[in-house]
C-alpha cells in the first residue's frame, strides 16, 4: 500500500521516476475527459490562452490545435511537469506559439488582463485556497475572458472521496462550492455542466 500511495501522490506534484510514469499515464487516461470538457469551450477567437496546472502538456497541445491562431502559456509548479510539457509541445514552442513556465497559481507571474481564455484540467483539487487562486486567474484574464474548469470528480462520487483519503492535500469540490468561490473572486455568468453518466463536471466562468 505504501508504494501505491506514493504513486497516487504523484498527481499533486510529479517528481522522479514515479512522477514520469504518472505524467505519461495522465496524458493518456485523462484525454477523453479533457476532450469532453473542451467541447463546451465558448465560441471565441482566443489569441492568448493560459493552461494552468498543465501537467504533461497534452491538453495544452490540444488547445493549440483547436485555436490555430492562438499563443498559449502553460504553467505548472512541478519542474518535471514543465519539462515533460515542453517535450510534448516542442514543435509549437519552436514555432513561437507556446511557452511552458514553472509557477504557482496562487501567485501567478503573468501580466494582468492578458488572456482571453484560461483553463484548468484536473488540477484545482490541489490549489491552495480556491478563492485566492481564482482571483489570480481573474487578474490575468481580459475583461470578458473565460475560465474553463474540468474535473473528473464532482465532490460527491465515491472514487473522489476515496482518493481524498490517500492523496495528501487533495480536495474534491462540488460544483456549488466551485461556483461560490468563482463568484467571490469576481467572475460572473457561471455555467456548470455535469456529464450524463459520469461524475465529470465542467464549469465555465466569464470575467
């Protein structure tokens, strides 16, 4: 159980060999859920995108494909995730369309009112205080910009509650809890979408 627990704890901040295995697995296993979430993206011509908690970089690459005129900044606080996301998106980086940086979402080192779209896939479980972090997201979004959150757990499913017990610092939020913190952080016109047969949720908030 010790090794298994250590492995699952790599979801928070991947590092070392187990972290490499976790990142590779997340890129594959979360793809279907992430693509479902992206189907709900607002119809906008995004020029600047921020993917926060980018993990292995797969979703950043998919966003660049969906928005061919956009530039994307991917942020993660795990050095290993930054390395892997750069490797995954090397072509787009060389083309000048993507940059991957290490950062803390509670203190984003990004220019204010810069981004048309910010995304967070399977990551807010570990953010240190949702309201504070959401305020940082709102700060870097342009007026009228959108924030997309995609979670595999809806805060009520048995699997999510189980992983909360074995992954340090993990918290699965309900859509109502997330919406409340988004409102307090200054977002408006928040829409929540639940998958019809899975505990997946999407929230879209407009600044």
